[in-house]
C-alpha cells in the first residue's frame, strides 16, 4: 500500500492510498460521510488481486485530507474534487462511491462533467433516500460535534449503540483512526464540523430532484448496490433509480 496525495478543487491536499500496478485500470474509491479511506482497505486488496489499481481517497475535510478553507462542503464541492483526482490520473477511472462519495460521483458524472468516469458504482445510495434513514445518520453524526468523547472507548461504545453487530464490540484501536484529540483532551470525530452543518442546511426535496436529473443524464455503465438491511435505500428507491437510469444494473 502506497500513500499518495492529490490536489482538490480549492488547492487543498487530499490524502490517498493506492494498491496495484501503475499501468492497471484505476478504480477510485470514495467513502461515505464521516468515514475515511480506511473503509476500503479490504476492497483495495481484492481489487488489486484482480489486476486493478485501487485508489482510496479521503474526501475534503475527512481523515488526513485538508479541511476546506472556504468551509464549503456541498455535493458540488466534493464532486469537483473527484473530477480533479480523475483528471490527474490521465485516464477515466472506475468510480465506486458509498453514500456521500456516490452522490458526489453522481453529480460529477451526470451534471458537471460527463465522461469523466469509465463507470459509476453507487454503494447503498440513490436519489430517493429514505427520510428516516437519513435522519438517523445525521443525528448520529451531529450528536457529539461539540462535546466529543472522553476516550476512544467511549466513542466505540456510541458506535456500537448506533450499529449493533450481533454481540461484536468495536475496539478502541479500531475507532482511534476516526478521532482527533482536541486541546481540551477530548476526542472528536476526525472530520470538519462544518461538513455536517453544511449537509443539514441543504433542502431535501430540491436535492433529490437534482440528483434524479443527474441520474437521467448518465451515459456511462452504472451499477447500484443496495444493502439487504439498508435504511437509506428501500426497494422502492432502488426501483425508482432503475427507472431513471434505463441502462443500469
């Protein structure tokens, strides 16, 4: 695994890990809101083993990437960053995006600059998101913005309460890369707090229609993956996406 950096749309540094031959087809992996490029580690290993070049990035304001000096964390801002990365690769990459990464890719390919990606895979995200699921995610991310946590163990317990996993517990070591220690000794999520306030201020109905319009304009191969127990994309939401993108899979 090699650590590299890209330059985003505002000139900010975007941290990335790459695995696979430099001459192989590039697969750009964009994580969900509040996550980091570490989310894709096992996926990178499998893609590289299949002969591809797997590139996982930290989106702006996340992980080791720089926070946006402007404070802008709109979908079009993330989309512009993805386009900068794609252009720097020299050949249109496959884009695999989960949640925020997928929505940003949808805007980038379907609205801003069609033809930038060889294909688009959306992981458990579609224009028609379930309001209850979105509210649950947003509530979790906003809950500890100011107060933070006394320790990584406390943060891990909060994650387990949010996402129970049949008795398995999240360890402090596993959650530590997603935290940063503040001057007050408290631990907070690694991402820029302005990200969540920016997301929560956007208008839901207008955003859904914009994403649907972008989906209808897609011409590249499209792949939708829906989690069987997803509370973000319902079977109806997936079916609506199939109607919007007639050639998807």
